């Protein structure tokens, strides 16, 4: 083999070796690049999966929030209805309270009026029962007078009867006072025992002997009129 040919073969071998080295390098670089790309793709897929998961979670939360909002709106609507009912009940209660207050004021006014008139009495009936000299027994004509008194008391349960007993001016003051007490007691017993009049409705007092008016001459008639019990039926004014 001559030198030129040998040189040519050496050069060709060098080129072939160089080409083989270049292909290996290229394959190495390509493999490295593929690896990096594959890693990036994996990373991107992971990020996408993560984002998708977050989106799903967000979507689920949004749906839950929407349901909660709808439920809240329903509850609010229900509360609005109940508030309306409560308002209506409150209005009714207010009207009822106003009516009750008005009735109470009317009752208080009537009571105060009645209280103001508790000591004001109107005379319903007046009668006089006469007695014999030195006697405390009822005479026949006195029974009809007392019957009228009983009717007046029965007509008004709030009425009372006042009795005042008198004697003529003859005799001592002490004796005549005792005699007039016996006369009113006789009338009271008749009303209570014979007609069932409540004793609390009878007010009686013996006044003693009646002092004649100055200048009036005493005679049989004036003396007879002095021996008496005056009855007065009175009732509270409404």
C-alpha cells in the first residue's frame, strides 16, 4: 500500500469515527431532551390535574353555597310570613288592649262617681208611727205605715231606714230618753222579725222628749204628735 492511499484510508477512518461520535452525541442530546420534555409534560399534567381538582372543589363549594343561599331564602320567606302573622297578632292585641283600657277607664269613672256619691242619699219614703201616752206598743194604724216602709226597702237593696223616737215634754229627761229607745226598739223588732229586714239596714236612735217650739201652747193634739217614731227610707244616689 502506498502512502497516499494509506493517508486516504486514515482520513476516511477518522471521518467515520468522527461521524459515529456525532451520532452518539446527537442520540444522547435527543434522549436528554425527550426526558426533559417528558418531565415537563408530567409536571403540566400534574398541574392540570391539581387545577382540575381545585376547580371541582370550587364547583362543589359553589353548588353548596347556592343550595345554602336557596335554603336561606326559603327560611327568610318563611320568616317574612311569620313576621306578618306576628304583626297581625300584635295589631289585634293592641286593639284589644285599647278596648280593655277604655273599659277600665269607664269602670274607674263609674266607680269614682259612685264613690263620690257614697254619702249622698235621696229620700225614698217617710212615715210616722204614733204611740199612746207612756206606751211603747205599736197601734193598729202603725202596721200599714210600716208595710209601706218594707216595700220601699225591698224595692232597693241599697236603701236603708233611719228611725228617730220622740216623747212629749212631760216627765223627766232620763225617763223620756229611755221611753223613746223602747219605742224605736219596738219598730226595729217588727221590721226585722216580722219582715226579715236586715238589721244592718236599720239605723235607730231614741231622741228623748221633744222640746216644744217657743210660743206654741201645749195641748192634747200637740202632745199626741210628740209621742212618735219618724221613719225615713233613703237610698244612695247613682
